[in-house]
């Protein structure tokens, strides 16, 4: 445990940010899986909707610094 008040606060902030980042990355992964399921089902409408949602979530994660911009571009290109 931290002995200094500021170090304890930084540790708490790191926990909060880690949880927020995990949540955002989970959202990204889930949206990508939804696209893959729609593609496997050969449902054109579902593919378009899932792809639009996935691109939106990937862009949000990249804009917040959770994903690097090049990593986001690679995920969208796949």
C-alpha cells in the first residue's frame, strides 16, 4: 500500500481508469464479434448495421486514447 497520500490517490485513479478501459475494449470486441456473426449468417442488413456500430465503437475508443489510431484503422480494415 502507498505511504504517501498522492501515491494512494494515483493508485485509485489507475484502478478507475483500468476498469473504464476494460469496459470500452470489451464493447469493441463484442461489436467486432457481432459483425463476424452477421457475416457468417449471410444477412446483408445485419452486416451493415453491425459494421456501422463496430466502426463507431472503434472510433470512440481511438478518440479516447484507449486504442492507438493505427490499431483502430487495422481493426476497421479487417
